[in-house]
C-alpha cells in the first residue's frame, strides 16, 4: 500500500509543497490522455480514509468514486487533458508528458517538488522525482491516479453516449475484442487515435 514517506522525506528537507502526478489513458485506441497532479495536506494524513487509497487500477469503481470526491474536496488538484489531435501529432509519450505538465501548471498552489509515476519526467517549473510504480508507493501519486482515471472514465462514458456500439462505457477505449469488432463494423470515429496501429490499419483499407 502507498504511504507518505516520500513526501515526508521532502518535508524534512524543507521542500514543500509536494505534488504527486499520474496519468490515465496511454494505451487506449480512443479518447484523450488525462493526467492529474495532487497536493495532499500533511495534517490530514492520519485520517482513516487515506488508508483506503491505493493504485487506482487496484480499486473498485465505487471506491475510486468515493476517493475522487474526498480528494477533490480535501486536496489541491490540477488536471491536464490532451486530445486526439495532439496525441497523433506529438505521439502518445509526448502527449502524456504534456498532460502531466498541464496538470501541474493547473494546480492552485505551485509545488516545489513533483513526484512522477514512471521513469520519465515532463518539463516542469519545479523539481521532479520519478518513482517506478509510484501509484503503489506514494499517497500523492495514488491520489493523482484516482483523479486521472475517474476523470478519463467519465469522459469516455460521455463519448459512449454520443458514439454507441464501441463499448467505451465499459472498455474506456482500450482495444478489447468488442471494441475491435465495432471498429470493423462501424468504422473510425473522430475520437479514435489515427496514429495507433489498429486504427491506422482500418483507415488504410
């Protein structure tokens, strides 16, 4: 389970505030990539609800929704959303880095250190520390993972209502069997990533 040790190490070095940064949606064939940055209040870290916070992929949808509401109401949150056009121009790594930088920039408070999930650092105006599998190690990154995933899932649910048949409300745009079959049957939508191989192959036909 994630804890607050990375953040407290920074605090002990008189580096604060500290934000956690994570993304959702690098792999799907459709929809934007979303990143979130979260600054948690160290004075509330003993509250029991934070013990339920984990890597968003390991939580149920109901648990994510509950934590999403709590984080939104008790922490500083910034979100970055990069859409299809920029994904196809920048490639998904570049788009992810841009979404992360936008999320940090959109925080209401400027951090001095950003804890980044993964092994690559976006261009930021503050210091950054990469943490492999950070969403299972740092509470700030885990909080960011929840905000990013819930935000993106809700975007995909809205898009599913506009473009029924692809199952986005369930697969969030990932290349599931249902999604691939729908692509073949219904065609490519404006929200599909044309630079991704399965979509590009259909277009070329």
